[in-house]
C-alpha cells in the first residue's frame, strides 16, 4: 500500500480539487432532489469556484492527501465557524472527497485527524459537518470516528 501524505492546498491545486469534488458529488446527492447528474455536477463545479478566493483565507483550509504522487482525497475545513445556537467557535468540515479506489485505505481518516489536529491547535472544542443521510457509507464513517447527531436537517417536497 502507498504511503499517505497530507498537505494544505495552494492556488495551483484548486482545479484538481474542484474536479475531485465534482466527481464525488453524486455520492452525496439527496434522493429527494430532482436534478440530473449533469446539473448536479455543473452546480457543484460553479459553486466551488469560490475556492480560488478561499485558498488564501487563513481560517479556511483545503487539505489534500496523496498516495505516492497521486492526489487521492481532500477536505475543506473552516476554522472560525460559530454554532448557530450558542455562538461557540467550532471547526466545520464542508467537504470530504476520496477517490473510490482509495476508500477504506485511511485517506478519509487521515483528513479527519488532521482537521481535528488543526482545530485543537486553536483551542477549538468541536468539529461539525453535514452529511446526506442516504450516503450510508459516509454516515457510518463519521459515526465510527465519534461524530454525534446534533441536529437534523429536514425537507418537505412541494
């Protein structure tokens, strides 16, 4: 197995990061939303163009994992997010994407460990994230890492 390494993204990395997020988005699309895969991918691509600006924000980290010289996963981490009810400072993970051929090989776990390390280093006591409930694999992964359900997002179709 390849040795995994992790580093923060730089501006030149953003196109590859966006490409992986676009490839991965269909794993976390809600079954309640009526959108074609092409529309979902296009929206995700356009939505993530903001990463070109965020890559220089000291409170936003784009973590990249490599297996040898191959880019195999990333996470987006905001380090100055406030809980909506208490205002408590927390870290927030906006996206974790791993190439399917690297699932169950430690990539996601490494991303989460580094996210927690960065948050702890700033004295942050909590890391939050959202996950689509139909993405059972991801839900299990986060639960196995100790994440707890704190809030439930609901939708009503009209």
